[in-house]
């Protein structure tokens, strides 16, 4: 009887130990849920790429990291999301760079440093100077930059035809809405464009009612989607880029294993590299849609654009005060290298 009791006790004890072990194993295997905030609609190519990123990370980590995509500003606009990245309450985002946290992040919007997709690929290269600088600015705020996602190239949409659009020495005869950034104002006014700063939400109505004659803050896709009904002309200057930062909270990044960091970094690099091909294809597609809609599209070769791009570049020195003289000196040197290497 004693032996039976001992056996029964040992059996119960073994079952309890096994059960506890299984519970512990289950607790250890609980996946890391990562909120990935986006600002574009669900069917936008950037959101589609975010979903691809989430799938790849889930597969490569065998479900240990599960990325949940929140498009269309579901978690707040890009400024709010960035604050949450700093706090660590949102883990990842693919959003515009919020320069209100560091004015130097406006570097991405400087006019005239790139006019081709080939150049953009070099600028956005994770091993290049530009990317490393943008990563540095974000790191100081507690955010890690994993990749730079090209949404498209930026031109100029107007209701009136420009006077000599490639001549930087004469007034173009239009009043252009620009974002409230010195990188836009100094460059455009330096090339004899008249400008006015109007909030993003009021641009359509401002053009429709004649408060301004056009806009130069939109990519080709965004211009067609948001302003296609009021624009009459599109000038394909390709004078700057519309770009999203693929970012992760520094608080989470520090906790990840080296292996998981490598997986996330590789998936982000792939997403960023693919964005350049996607953006080029979409830009061509939406230029064609503009034509079909009755918008006159003005196309130019890099050689034709050189005088206006040089005029934009000649104003970069005016950014020394807000961006830093040393930073702008480096910027000029590094961008010249890229321009020279892609001629």
C-alpha cells in the first residue's frame, strides 16, 4: 500500500513538473507583437510593402515576431506616431520625417540634389553618407532608421502655364503653394518662383479658389490623387523626393537579439530597395493618367533640367544657419560625388 502511495505521489509530482515546464515553455514562446504605423491608405504601394515586410519578418522569425500593420494614420498622424516611437508605445512606423523634432531632418526635402531614380538609389543606400546622417539624427531622439522608402519624385502642378519653366532668372508668373519649410522657400524663390505657405489640408480649395496657382509639395501620385481635378499643367522637374522613413523605436531595438535585428534590417533594406522600382513605375503610370485626364505634362531631360537644378543648389548656403554650416558643407560634397558618378 505504501509503495502504491509513493508511486501515485511521484506520478502526480511528475505530471505537475511536466505541466509547469510546458507552461514556462509556452510563456517563453509568446510572440512579440509589433505595431507598424503607416500614413497611407490600405491599397497604397507603401502599405502593400509594409504588409510584405510583416509577412517576411513573421516567416523569418518563425512567428516569434508578429508585425501588425496600421495604415491610414490609424495610430495618429506622423508627428504623433514619432512621439510614440520615442516613448516606445508604438514599435515601428513608415512615415514622413518629422522635422519639428530636429530641423536637420529637412535635409530629405532639399531641392535640386537628385533628379533621377538612379541617383536616389545611391542617396538612399544604407551604407551611404545621406542615410547615415538621417540615422544619426533619429538615433539622437531615440529612434532607429532601418530604411528609406521612396514614394515618388516631386514636380510642380499648376493651373497656369509657367513662363520659361527652365529659366531660373525670370519670374514664372504664378504663385505656388509650398510646405512651410525653408528648404522649399529659399530654393524656389532663388529660382524666381513666387511662393506662399498653405496648410496641407487647404491646398485643394486654395488652388480651386485662386488663392494660389499651384503646388510643389506633392509627388506625382499624390498630385494626381489629391489635386487632379484642379490642375491643368504638370512640370516634371524631379527636383526632390517624397520619402518615408522605415523606423523602429530605440527602446525595442535595444532589446532585440542580434539575429532578430539582422532579420528586421534585411527586410527593411529589401522594402526600401524595391520602393525605387515601384516609385518609378507608379510615376510613369500616373503621368499617363494625368495626360488622359487632360493635364498637360511637361517632360524634361536631365540636361534640360540642369540650369534650374543648379539654381536650386546655389541657394543651399542659405540653409547654413538652420541646418549647420558643417552639415551643409558635407552635404554639398557628398551630393556632388553622387551627381558626378551618375552622369
